């Protein structure tokens, strides 16, 4: 994997860049649609490629490990071939999912023992076998196994958790370096900064991770319930330490406004289930604010879903028709809304890149956030 910064904003930490892997070029800042179980819910591959224009999507190690199972993916030739996707894939290590199980998992120095949410069967994830699993999945970018601390979290627990995450990172990194990819493309390994909302722990973790020298770095454990300003503070602390010549990935974030604030602070990569999850509930994001398609006000509105939108669904379907589908619980409603929201998110990233290059990112960002805050 190669990364280069191509443009920098003069007033902020925002920057444009390019990540190049064996599956193609990714322009940054980038939003990555989430395909947890090998599918971006309700969206076909041609739509992801041609309408949404995604060059990278996510899979999740925990979910793919449990179902369909790693052997099935491995015998298919990896996740790319299994799902029919010839562009980039990033896989989360499953740490967040394992630790969200709470009552059904136990942490040890060796790893995390957990019970499947599907059938209650017992499993263990270690820093080493999570690398092996992601080798078999075949993602272009794979993540280190870490503990994601909850919020609120006492300092003592956060400090202890951080030491465990760093121990696991050393083991995972060593194992990654002594193993090889299984398919005809290379893989990159990203460590994850933790430390809850404590600046000294975040700084310690960022320094530890920067010293590893991996091809990219991630920031985890945020957007888990902490006040939004604390999340932004942690990003600033970490990005002062993480190397500028490596991509920075903010995991699981977030709203369109979160993305723009993250870009301003030097983040290059984002992912979140929000555009598709909210779509299934009838909420649409637009450049003029959000629309709740369940509202009666759209019942007789025969205008296009989003006249400034960039996807085919924005032009073909009306608000009245989409409201009908959403209210009726029709699958097509969730599909249309998901395509719209993902197209919007990637359009937002494209416009951010353009304004960074033009030198007016700060002005555009402030004007855009004002509009995004509105409910239509």
C-alpha cells in the first residue's frame, strides 16, 4: 500500500491524499460504506460501483467468522470473489463486536473468549488468530485486535485496557510480519489508538502506535456515547502525534457533520452504519438538511427525492412514492433510501476534497454544517 498527501488546507489540518493498493486508488478523505456480513445492506455491487462510486467497502471479521464461516470464504478465493467486488476492502478485527457482547465474553492476556450471538457456541479471538482469519478473508486493509473501552470509563480501567491493547498489538504485528497473504494481492495492517477520553492515555497510545511503523493508523473507541467535543479533542491530541505520511482512519464515525469536523482535524478515512441504518428508518441526508420520509408532509409531494442529488434514485422517484414505500414497509423503500444516503456521503467527501484543493475548505465547511443541521 502507498499513501501520498496531494493537497493541504492552509487554515486547517484538512488534506487530500491517495491510497494505492493492488485493488486500485482511493481518493481521501474517503467514506467507506459498511458491508458487515459481506453485503452493504440493500445495495447491489453495480450500484456501489456505478451510482455510489465507492472504491472501498468494509467487512467485519466477527460476523464473517461466524457466518458464513471463514472456510467458505477461503474456498471461494477470498471475500472479493465471494461477493463479486473487485475494488478495495477493509475488515474490522471484530474487537468492537466482541467487547459489545459484555455478559457473553471474558478477557484474558491470551485474548477474548466469547459466545456467539447466533447460537451461543464458544470461541476465542487472539491477536494472532484474528490476523489469520483476516488473511483468509483477504481484505486489502486489516485491523489489529484491540479492546474498545465503554463510555463512561474510569481512568484506572482505561489505563489497564490500554496496556492490554498494546500487548495484543505487539503480538498481532509480529504475527502479521511472519505470515503472508493467501491471494494475489498484498495486505496492510493498521494498529488502533485507544485511551478513552483521557488525553494522556490517547497521547501515549498514539506514540506507541506511531513507533510501530505500520502503513496506516486508526483511532478507535470514540463515538461511543462521549460528548461530541471530547471526541474532537481526542482527535486533535492523537493527530498531533500520528505521522502525517500515513493515512488516519477514524473508526465508526459518524454523522455528516462529524465527518467534516474530522476532516478539518486531519482525518483521512471514515466508516459508519448511519447512512444505511437511518435509510431503513426513512431518514434521508441532503445538502439542505435531513428529511424524515415518514412525515405526512411528503404524502402529496411529487417532486424528485433530491433535485441536487447525484444518484439515479434521486431523479426517478418522488418523495410521495418513497414515503409510500417506507410507510408500507416495502423493501424497495430501504433500498432507494440507502442508495441515496450513501451517494450523499460520498458526494460530501468529493466536495470536501474539491474545496481543500481550491483553498476554501473552512468557509465551505462552516456554510455546509449550517445547512446540514436543518430538518426539512
